């Protein structure tokens, strides 16, 4: 039986980030640009819970950089990591919560030739499996850039479109599935990287497109 997909409403995002994040697994995100169309099936995400989360960009409150996180759900929060790599999140929760879900990895299911071209123009892509296998690879493959920050993934006339598996549309609590795994977030330093407190990375078990786990490097010792 083929999976049915449906575009969620704005209200679908008005829930705690730990409920919404696992429900994005298996969802389709499409980006339409003058170069063509690419679609990624989301296989790995990370949850960031606003001012309650020391690993979140919103931990210290509203800034010019993170203001999209404090807006309505269903918008992209796009930023540069360490000034180099572009990462994309989907905002969730009521306005003012500052919650985001990092898109860590996906499978390119449409526009694969365009995704290959973009990846090879920005480095080396060894196989189709690694085209979107990591947050920076995902944004390159999809053509997501910093000026896409604030884009609405629910607008019928927008360049982005998010579709959720129909079975995830009416789930009131966090998804419970033997295929969904959880663990520590990747590369998060300090308390926010502790998997015993914040096991807030979710992924589809045994999916080859999931990225490799890498803990944050230890802090440098002062001489």
C-alpha cells in the first residue's frame, strides 16, 4: 500500500516540539526554484525547545538572528553554522515559544539530478545515499539558502511545500513506532549535548540516509 500524504494546517504545529519532531519523519519537503524541483523525504531530525533548552539558539531569548523561531509554526528558520554551512529548521509551537526542528538528513526522492549537480558543485558527493545525509548536505541538495529564512512551508503559492504522512496527521501525542529511534543530538556542546537529559534526535531505524552520529568535541584547555 502506498503512503498517502497531506499538507498540515498551521494548528498542527501548535504543540510541544517533542510531539511534532518525530511526526516529521517520513514527511516530504519540496523546494521549487528557477533551476527545478527537488523533494526530500525526511529521515532524521533534532528538536530544540526554545528558552528551556541550553542547546537551542533561542536559549537566551529573542535576537535578530533567531527571530523566525519566535514566529508562527510552519516556517523555515535558516542560518549559517559557524559562518560556513547552511542549516534549516521548521518552527513549531505557538508564537513566542522559540522552538525549532533541525532537518538533519533526508532521501532525495525527486529532482535527484539537480541535487547531484548542486552537491558536486559544492564539494564531493560519493553516492545518491549521501546527497542529503547531514544538515548542510540537505540544504545544498535542495538549494536552500540563508535568504530562505522565514519561508512558509504551508503556503500554496510559496516555493516550499511540506506534506506529512496521513497516519501522522491526527496524532495527539508523540509518535510511538518501533521504527523511530532517539538519542543525543549531534555536535551539541555542554549540557545541551547530554543524551541522558536531551535525547532529542529522532531518526528512522536502519535507514541508510541517516547521518553518522558525532559528539561535540571537548572544550579546548587554556594554556
